[in-house]
C-alpha cells in the first residue's frame, strides 16, 4: 500500500540529512521531487499543485525551530499537509436519533460494494450495533444471493424476498422488517453500473428520497486511481455523499485516489479495505496514514489490532517469560499462531517505523508458508527439546527435519531465529512498550 510513494518521499528527506541550514534551493529541489512522486502516484494534478505550493510557503516562510534539522523541518511541513490533504481528522459514522439508521452503499459495478456492505455489517456488530443487510441490486445476476451468503457467514440478519424485483418495494418491506427485528442500522447494497448513467442515478435518487439515509457511502476501488475520484465526484454531485470507503488498499494502489478524493469531493474517507476477509475493514485515520506514507509507521493501529486479537492473559505470560529469559520454543510456536491471527505479515510489518530497532523490517519478504514450516518443525520436537533448545544436537536435528518434512538447514535457521528473537524481545520487554508489544514476535524470515 503506497510503497512507491513512501520510498520516493523518504529519498527526498534523506537528501536533506546532513545539511546545516535549509536554503531556498533545498526547498525547491525537495518540492520538485515531491511533485514528481505525487504525480507518479496518480494524484490529481490540481491537488499536487496546491499541495506543493502550500509546502513552499510553509517551508520558506517559517523560522526553523532550533530543535529541528532541515530534514526534520521539511518532514514536519509535509506531514502536516498530508494530514490536511487526507482529511485532517477521522470522521465517525452518523446515526439517526430514531432507529433504524440507513446507510446507502453506492458506487460503480466491481468496486466492492457488496463485500464492503458485509465488512461494515461485521464492523458494526462488533461495536454493539444490530445491523441488517439489504440488497436492492436486482440487475446483476446472483447479487442478492451473494449478500445473503455474506450475511450468513458474518451472522448478520438479511432481508429475504425472492418475489419482488422492484428496488423501492424491497426498501419498504425491509424497513418494516428491520424495525420489527429490533435492528438499528440498515445497510443498503445498491445496484452499480460499469459506468454512470441517468437510469442508475434516478434510481439512487428515488431510493435516497424514500429512505432518508444518514450515510451515503461511496465505495471506490483504490486500484483505479483518478477514475475512482472522477466517479466519486459525479456521485457526490447527484447524491451528496457523506463519506468514502476505499477498497483494495492492501494491493498495489499507488495512492492517487486516497490522496485526491477528499480534496476533489470534499467528503472524508471513513474506511479502507485492507484484505479479502470480512474483518479487514479499518477506520481511516489521516494522521496515521500520513505517518505510514512518510515511513514513520502506524504503531497506534498496530497496538489496537494486537489488543483486539491477542489473548491478553497469554500476552502477559509471554512478557514475563521475555523478562525472565524463560521463553521456550513452544512459546515461540504459540506466538507464531497468535501473530497469524493479526493478518498478512506484510501489513503488520508496514505499520512499524522504518528505522531504529525495526530498520528494514518493513521491506522483509515473508512467505506465509514458512510460518507453517516453523510450526511443523517445533511440533516434531519432544517436549524436552522445546523447553531446552540447547540439547538439540546434530542427530536430533536430522530426526526433527525428517519428522517435519523439512531439511536440517531449515531446522538450523529456525533455531538461529529463535535465539535472535529471544534476545530482541528481552530488550523490548525492558522498555515502556513491553506490555503493548508482548503479543508480537517478528522473526526475520528471508
């Protein structure tokens, strides 16, 4: 996600390191590189122009704080403006004072509306709401069936009607059913098109007038760049959007949609989709995204993910074992299992600051299959070997390799990594972040 843009911007800042003073020439050179980086990321050219002009004014028109180096000063200015560009502050969903609130999910066909409806339903249910799913896409084959399958998988009520094919009739019936069921939010998955046409817009306008939604969320595929921004603007002009959901942010999105859509439409990004599973919808925080783009990581989101996923009692036990140097291979295996629950490791590592203790870790290429190999190797050990790794000699390593279907080299590599992780986590556990990161082990699997 936004890797190329992040790397380009970090090169700009790196070139300023070592400079004693920040000159106008330094600023102009940095702005030129930032402009190129943003344009290559498919950011709207008008947005780029305004963004770089603001940076020029702030970077040259302020007295550099004595505590800041030239590089730090430019980074601060760029970060502040990135936060503004992305929306300033995260925006919460709006709910009606009288249940049920109605959220309309709109967008072009293929943008991920149906899946995002399910993801948002799960997100709401985990936060104490009682969501209700409704599909009024009567045109795309099996669209309603697809949402029904999703609703069953996430255990959220779904409106079933195999008779009517009129979107407005479906809305009226579902509204009554949701009220009788005690649901407080109706998520309406609307029909899409391959392109915007008058018939689609008229149907959406009629649906809006009937339901009086508190949220009209435009679902956009981040991979489509400026096309997503143009579509969002057209939908906003017709429907008055209240927010954006960007999907496929875990892919090779260059960042153009994320960095342009708020400025062009004036509406905030409220959620981003970062995976295919239904629990991979994240609240969008402009400040956190700006930090990730600049290589500063997103430790707050990582902590929240850990706290939601990791068994706290186990985490405290592991933290104690780190401090007392009693962390065994069996604990290491259990940590691998817990870490896999957090999601794809590339995403987890991308949240770490790209420097200091975690230098280069965000660029580590991890094969998820290697984690399964780690479990197989440790499972092939005896309880005594797991608790005392020092006794694993050459013959034991051969037996473990045969039992796990791996090689002696794999076993040697695992033992070496295990020792390194013990050392690193013991150092971390002695600092302030020990309890918050007790649920994480991050071996370097090359």
